[in-house]
C-alpha cells in the first residue's frame, strides 16, 4: 500500500493546491487504514486508500465550513471558556505528557521526522536532507510515529 503514497499526495495536491495539507491528509488516511478494526482483507487497497483520503478532505472541509458560519462572539467566548477552565487545561497537559511519553518510545529518526514535520513544519524533502535519509523513509517514519502515538494514547485512555 505504501507505493500509492506519492501518487495520492500528488492527486490531493492537485485538488487542494497545498502540498503540506495533502501530505497531512495522506498520513491520516494511512493511519486510518492501518488502524481499521476489521479483519476482512481490503479487496482494492488503492481505491480504499483514495476513498479514505477523500472522505478526510470532505470531513475537514465540512468542519471548516461550519466554523466559518459561527459568529465571532461564539468563537471568542468558546476560547475564553476553554482557556479559563482548569479541568480542560489539566486534561490538555495530561494528554501532552502522554504524547511526549509515546514519542519517547520511538527510535530517534522516527521521532525526529515526526517532530520536524508537525512542530517545525518542514517538508518531507527538507527533513530528508536534514536527517540525511530518503524522502520515502521520512514518509514511513511519520506514518509510523502517528500510528504509534494513536495506539498508545488509546491504550492509556482505556486505563
């Protein structure tokens, strides 16, 4: 299924006009496919991956459209509420700690690829050059890091 990665990024980049967003959607699609709970094998992995990615694009678009129709006062009051809620802020910092723990379990190259992408916003090519590894390996590291973090967060949430 990994041979579809670049093809799908190019396809979504053409649709969205933003390579970074396209790469993020493809990462999420891969994680969704890798994490699916069904044991039934996927008949057409390429079509399944494309459909998953397009669904993520549509969902993201819907969320943005809904957000844009909310009055500014609502968004402002929501932010004030979440900023002052001690429970929410404690929850957030606890989740951040768990995420840091999950990232610490990863091999250095995998963790660094993920952090350079998600925190520093570097492209796959920039990360590959900085870490002196192939772009394909960067892509694999990021998908693996996302999958690992999601799995660990779910395990810890269950306890």
